[in-house]
C-alpha cells in the first residue's frame, strides 16, 4: 500500500487493498504501519491509517526489530 501512496496514487492503493481483501478475506487482513523516523513517515502513517479506516480493516503497528 505504501508505494502507490508515496506515488500520490491513493486510488491504486485502495484497489490493491481491495484485491488483497478478496484473496484473504476481511477477517484475515490487516494494514501494516511502520514508522522508521524517516522524513515522510508521519505523512505515510496517516494515509495508511486512513486507508485502513475507509476499508474497514484493522491496522497493526510493526517495526523492523532485531534481537
């Protein structure tokens, strides 16, 4: 979802999410949100959360954690 959003193509992001929803079902699909403290992350996180809300899907916050 991030790539089309970063390309300022929200319709493409919504269409991709809809395709995933059809494949996996709404009960098996989450919108992943990551914040790496990079420029533009705040903007992207807000749009991903809005996309999840509009789609009626839950969001899950993850991170690239290594231990």
